[in-house]
């Protein structure tokens, strides 16, 4: 756990991903999400119950069936010799083939670091990955979820911005793509997604921290996640981790009068997650649509993932705190923040498992 006593630079987070893959090759694969403007590669970990374990389960099923069959055979045997009983005796069943591990499990996509200075996001997200990986096979609830869902976890999405906060300016938020104004680089990735792009709550001024970019999906970071989700087809949940404010947010951000048709389920799952989170260290997270509980923001991630990406349980979460330290959340809050957020995520996944 000492890894989560500090924040880490990009190289260290990439090493973390790599070492998870090396240590647990049956469970974790490294996924390349794509490349940024400055040429950095964005990595994810894809975590899914190992084929080995699923095959073991299939084998156990088979053994059970053989045992049943043997029992049946022995009753046939006695029927043949006792010859008195009724004619309705059943024929032995055909042996079913063991069920194959599912080829297209439902997927859950989670990332931190869309905004560069929000360091708690990547820290929490790596912690969640670690818990899913180490809990697999030892923790019953986690094992069940990791067998059922394929988790794709991307610690840092906006890697160029993140590197910039470590090397030049701790308070940098946007990516590092050039704009029409040479001394004002950077697009806000979370204003550049393609649903109701630039329709309010974003800026056309390249010098603004909420600059939406010259067109939708011109920023590499939202584009690579959107492409990944479209290609997967079976993503049931998406969580975009930000800080700060302690909010568990639902669609939409672009328009307060636009209510998702799945609002009831999305809210129920979100409130359950916030409750599970609060039960860990008592932190309160408000639940509601982006537009209603913080402000109008178009071109945000979860609007697109919900409306265009087909991801029913789409959320954006603002982690700790409520403003005392803001983006500079002290390192000794990484572990408690991670523990509570993990509880929220596990609740959400379990809700989806039971409901969908
Ligand atoms: O303004 C934002 O992009 C987010 N707040 S932050 O302080 N982390 O910058 C909230 C955005 C809400 N989420 C989406 N619209 N996806
Ligand atoms: Zn943010």
C-alpha cells in the first residue's frame, strides 16, 4: 500500500501498469488506447477473470453432470432387473458441452486524469485496479465481478497535460495541443466530446481553461476513448474521475432539461454508490446531473458516452475534497479516498450485475 502514500509521475504510473501485466498475465493485459499530440502513448489495464479459472469452473460443471448421469445409469440398471416398475423411465440425457467462457463480456471503462492537475484521480484509479487484481481469487465479491465484467482502467488519459503538471505548472488543466493562438495552447478535453458540442458552458477562446477546441473530437484524448467504446459495443458503465467537490454526477451536462430515459436506474445506482462510499469514511457525495449539481457544461465525456456511446451507466465523479485543499489534496488522503471510491465502484458494478 505504500505506493499510495504518494502521488506519482507519468513514468511511474506507466511502470505500475506494466508490472501488473507482468505479474498477473492471466488476469491483466495492457491496452494501448492511442497516442497524444506530443506522441505519448496512453495505456490501460484490461482486467478480466482468467480463462483458466473459467475453464476450471466449466470442468466442475462437467463432473457434476457425469455424476448425475452415473446415478441415472444405476437406476436404469435396477429397472432392467426389477422389471416391475412403470414404463415412464427416462432415457439418459445427452451430455452437454461445458459452457465456454463468455467471448464478449460486458465491459466497464474507468479513467482518471482527463484534467491534468486533478492528481487524486489517477491515484484512486490505480488503487481500484490493484484491488480488483489482488482481490481476484481471494475476495468473493471481487472475484464474481471480475469474472462477470471486463474492466478497462486507464490511470491517466490526458498524459501530456499530466506530464506538464509535473514538469512545468502544477495547475495546468487542459491537454497540450496547439490552438490558433501560439501563446495559449491546450484544449479542454472535457469540453471536446461530440454530443451537443459547444452549445454552452464551454469557451471558444483558446486562452480559456474550458476551451472547447475548433471542432468536436479534435482533441486526441476524448477521441481515443470514444473510439474504444464504439469498438467494444458492450460497455455498460463508464466512470470519468475528476476532482474536486465530492459529487457523483449523471448525464447530462449540456442541457438541464434533457433527462436520460434511463434516469431512474442511473440515479438509483449512483445513489447506492454514494451511500456505499459514505459508509467507508463518512464522506458525503451529492448525486445528480452535471448540469443541475455543478454547472452547465457541453462537450463533456458522460453526455457523449451515454447518448452516443450507448453506455447506460455513465458517470463523472468529482473526488475529494470540498475545497479546503482542492486540487492539491494532501497525500495522506490518497488511501482513504481510494478506499471509499472503491466501495462506490464495487457497489455500482454489483448493481449492474443484478439489474442488467
Ligand atoms: O468542469 C469540468 O469539466 C468538471 N469539473 S472540474 O472541476 N473537474 O473541471 C465537471 C465536468 C462534468 N463532467 C462532464 N460534463 N463530463
Ligand atoms: Zn476535471
